[in-house]
C-alpha cells in the first residue's frame, strides 16, 4: 500500500502545501502526531519513551484497593498475594463503605455517596448491592498491599530490585510502562522504538510463534492462524453470546473445550484463551526486560471496568501462565485517572472517554484526597475503531466493485488486506483531510491481469460514514451520566483514552457533548499503561 500526496485542491492552491493545510492545528499535540506512526512500529525508530510528567516532589503516588460486595469473596483484583485471606464483608456508615476482615478489624473507609444501590443507613449491612469502587489511599497511610521488594542478582553481582511493570493488555494493542526510582513513569519501547504492540499472535508454518506488529501483518496473509482480539473471549463460556458472535466474525477457528471453555484451533495447536493472552504478556514482558536490562516477573495488568470476576481471574491466569505474578488487576479507567491525576492534588469529577479498537467505555470518577471513586461506568463491547475500518473497507470495496465489477470481499485474503489498508487510511485521515489510497494487485481481471485499487477518501467522507458509531458513543455517555445522576456540565474534566480518540471529529464531538475541550496532556494510547506503572510503583514502596 502506498499513500500518495493528494492533488492540490483548486480552492486551497493559494494556501500552499495542501498536506500542511490538511492538519488541524491545535487538535493533536505535536508529540502525538509525530509519534503516531513510529509508536506503532510503522515509522523510523525514535528515542526511548517520552517523559510524560515532571519528577515527583516527595509525594507518594496513591495505592488502590478495590472493594467488592459480600459474597464475592476476597477482592479478586488483588491477585498474588491477596492483602488478607478470608471472607470480606462491607459495612456502611454515614455514606461510607468499610471493608471488614473476618476478625472484625477495619479496612478502609471510602465515600459511596454515588454508588448505586448501597443503603445509606448507619450500620446497615450491604446485601446484593453493586459496589465496585476503586479506592486510592496515600501509600504512607494504611498500606493495603505491601510486599518487600524482591531482589535479584543483577549484572556484576549487584543486588537490584525487580521492578513491577504496568501492562495495558488491550483488545487491539498492549503497552508496557514502568516508573523509575524517582517515580517517573515511562512507556517502554522495543528495539525498533515501538511503544504500541498489537495484541496479535500468529503461528507460522515453520513452527515459530510471532507476536506484535509482525503478527499483525500476518493477519493479512495467514488469517486462520493469526489470533487477535483474544480479550473479547477471555473468561467467557462457550455458550456466551460473545463467543457465539466471535465464531462468525473471527477468521480463526474457535471450538468448545473442556468445562465449557472456548478453545482456539491453530496450526500451532489448540489453545485456551488465557494461553494466547499469556503469549502477548510474555512478549511485552520481554520488551520490558530488554529495555530495562532486568528480569521482570511482576506486573499490574489492567482490564475494563466492566470485566466480571471470571474475566479478571482469567487475565491473572494468563499472567501466571506467562510466569508473571499479577500483583494487581486494575480497572483501565482508574489507571487513566491515575495518569491524569499524577502529582496533582485534584478534587474533581471527571469522565474517562475510552474509544479503543474493539470496545468503547465511559467512566465517571470522583477524585478527592487521592481517593479515586468510580461513580458510574457504561460501555459497548462491540464499538470501536474496527467498526470504522469496516465502513472504510466497504467504501473502498464498493468503489472497486463499481469500476471493475469484482467484489474484493469475496476473497478472504482480499478482505484482510483491504481492512489493513482501511485502518492505515483512517489513521492518515486523523492527520490530513484527504488521502489517496493505492493498493497494487488487489484482484485479477480477465486473463489474470492484475487490478489495482486507487481511491481518494476525505475526512468528511469518513466522518459521514462513521457517524452512527460516534453517535453511539454519546448514547453510552448519556447512560453513564444518568447512572451517576450528573449532567454533562458537571463533568469538570474529560480524559481521552484509546486510539480512536485521535480522530479530530471525535474530539470535536466530545468538546460539544461535555461543553469543554478534553484533556490532551496524557497520550490517549499510553494513559492506561502509565497509570498501571504508577500503581505498580506505589505497590513497590
Ligand atoms: N491516529 C489515529 N486515528 C484514528 N484511529 C486511530 C489512530 N491511532 C490508533 N487508532 C485506532 O485506535 C484503535 C486502537 O486503540 P487502542 O490501542 O486504544 O485499543 P485497545 O485498548 O487495544 O482496544 P480496546 O480498548 O478495545 O480494548 C485501532 O482501531 C486503531 O486503528
Ligand atoms: Mg484500551
């Protein structure tokens, strides 16, 4: 695929270079634009991870604890080691929830004023209430999880600590970050300078297992043996509607295994879903190991706020398979909020608008005194950048059909090729207003003559075709606000997360909906991993 410079538009000719005109100044901070392709392994290797925040001034980042309703058992997100063993229950007093251990000793008090279904009366037990909060307390306060830093022999026989990394294990991409000794977060890059690693695993005919950007490229040529979006399947039973929907959508084979678990059938063998996620985790762990020159055996791993206990525990199992101790499974919006609130004493109600590759989530949080309280969360697990790729792909295929009477969609490899081109075009259209896409030999005409695709796509066309998906995201925002009993104007800051939020139109719509421009000081593709690294750093103290 090649991108050609768009021809000069007559009305723009006086303005000079159209490519320069095509940028929307001020929408994307410069570093985001410049790093965009390089971070995805598509451009030239760049310098090591960008520094996101100034160094801390002696203030410890918060630790986070998740509080669960009684009957749920110990807080599942804390995986190994759990802070305390035994059955936990909650007691409510003055609008606060307290976690109580079996010996009756108190846990942490947290405000619950906006948590749905929690009785407010003093001392009244919580039964069947949906309470899943992220509660942060200062690390030097009552520490919830403390581990002695594990020491491993470093190079030269010196003892050095084995850092806990933060991993954003995404449906589409994974990112790994770490905090240095001063608590400064940094996204780690592989040897090519890539920060964003596709969560894709491909089983090569020669027996090797390929992961990341190279595996993503194999989606085009070997779709049946290239597994992507495993996160959609993790922790779900064979009979679930998500697995049943995936069977029709995914080019790889999914069959029923033992205990109603889905099994992925590939050239490399049959795999349980956590085993595929384990391969991705192992890949990013190796990137961290290379970048830091140290063994990595512990991580904070993030999951969507909507993940069930089964999905959280399957994610932790994936870590265990990879030989990584998942010290905490952290909610993605809380991680993003941590990155946003890092080194700021904020008292604010914020929305985390997370538009990723396959899923959309919005979470409303209240930040106060280093307590990060989830007021409401809503999401659509089948809404993401993939949908936009699909409409662009159909747009291109329709144009090709009209001019050549050949439907590229009839060919599996053709579809995968066009989808990859569609994604690249979409990313280009976040930088410029028009793109000309040329794909060589997309099909063959009479007598086997190669046919090339050449179409021009404008940003306006993308916006028009993808409008139903953008609209859907705001219906979800309305739902979250309704649950939190807040109006858009009561949201004091909007934090953008996910690659799809790089689309300028999405930012415009967010600005209109929440009546304020979103924050752009944390890179939307890195915020979750950075937050996980901050949490990891707090756990190390
Ligand atoms: N500059 C850009 N413009 C438009 N879309 C982009 C841009 N950069 C990345 N994307 C899209 O963002 C999506 C990936 O986002 P992200 O990496 O945040 O997803 P993820 O966290 O893995 O997925 P999910 O949140 O669904 O679990 C892809 O659809 C990708 O094409
Ligand atoms: Mg994500």
